[in-house]
C-alpha cells in the first residue's frame, strides 16, 4: 500500500510538471533573469539577447509537452514552459508555478498554492481553473500520457479551494 501511495504521488507530480504551458510571471525578471525591455523599445531590440540556440541530434516532434513523449521535445519545452513544480538535479522538488504544495497524510491528495503573479503569454491570469483545464487535457484520449502512464486516467479528481 505504501508503494502505491508513492507511485500515485510520483505520477501526480510528473503530471503536474507537464500540466501547464505558456505560463510566465509578470514580475520584473523573466525566467532567465533578464529585466524586460522598456515598452518604448522596438520588438527587434527587445528580442536581442533573449534568443536560445540548442544543438539537438534529432528534430522535436512538436512543441506541445502534453502531446508528445519524445525526449527531444522535452529538451526544448523545458526551456519554454513553466510547470507547477520543478525538479532539482538530485530529484527533489522545488517551487515553480506553485509557490507551495502539500501532500496529504495518506499520499492521495496534493494541494497546490499557485503564485498570484503568473500570466499566460496573452496576459490572461494563470489560475486554478487553468490548472484544472490543463489536467483535464492531459487525460484526453489523444494524450500520449495515457499510453505511457495509463494510471493518469484515474488519478485526477480536482476541486478548486478558495
């Protein structure tokens, strides 16, 4: 039973890391620590120094982290999209879009406390409804996650706590 709880928590954590795309903060620094350019600058000058070049041995099969299982895609999307939690090199978790999280005593419930300053690329607020919608999309039949981790189908009963 304890192994099942750990497997469930690990699967939920993995799914949480894949769940949100196109989110970012609205604070004064972007994800690479650069201060955004003032609005008066042109789009061309704003993009200077914000380019990422990567050498990969294969082409990615897309840029949608919920619709692929290719390692080459994750090498790119990990640099583009924020996730609820981030994984340190030692395997421990740290905050991402969630500023804190709690695991219930029985290991069956994860509660995420989202950062209030997060917005999508179009300016919409990244809130609990967006997280739920993202998890629901992860459970759709065309999601490769269902083929690689079929337990996802049964994991999510989500509710928004206010």
